[in-house]
C-alpha cells in the first residue's frame, strides 16, 4: 500500500482521509478500508478508478464550454448573482444563462436559493476557483513564453546591422 494523499475532514465527525494505492494481490481488486487512528477515522480509498475517471471527465467536459467558465468567473467576482445579473455580466440571454446554470447545478458546482421570485446562484465547490486560477496562470505563462519567442527574432534583427 502506498499513501498518495492525506486530508482531514471538518464537521461533527472529524476524520482523516487517506488515498491509498493497493498492490494487487492475486488479482484482487482495490479495496476501501477503515480503521481508528487517535480518535479519528482513517479511510483508505483506491487511486483513480474507472468510475472516478468518468466523474472527473464529466466535470472537465462541463468546464470545456467558455460560457460556463465566464459564468463561474462572474459568480466568483460577485459571490452570488441572479440569472438576470449574470446574463448582463456575460452578455448572454436569460435562457442561455439559465441552461448553463442548470447544468452546473446538476453537477453540484453551483448552488441556488430562492430570493422572492428569483433564483440566486453561488459557487458551491471551492475547488473550481483554485482549478480555474491554476489553469489561467498556466495559460498566461504560456502566452508570456510565446510572446517572448515572437519578440526575440524581432529584437535580434533590430540589433543586427
């Protein structure tokens, strides 16, 4: 067994969660184990299973639509917003924004509450913010490197008599 990640859950029942990779023993499948550790529950779960890979791929597919990324960005800036406010922010129709929000809601990426006659949305999964920030940072770095390559030959030619 090899530990790949350790996390501590919060809430009334505090638990230590550990992702474990189990060595195959005579072709037996990966298993989930629980044991007590200093008053906490130690949970070992296998690495990336086919089912987990499918769920991760579904989330990435939803985030592959630029309109949804822009909606998440607008929600991140505002904290909470209605369909109308988001439609104005991203320059899309109410119907289009509502459709995208329902898909994000279905995957529990956003949450909604009623405020009188309107629904108000917020990001419910904080990992989305970190993911978007990391991806944006990587894209910006790639663009800086490309710009440096484009500028380099021009600077080289200007310096050559």
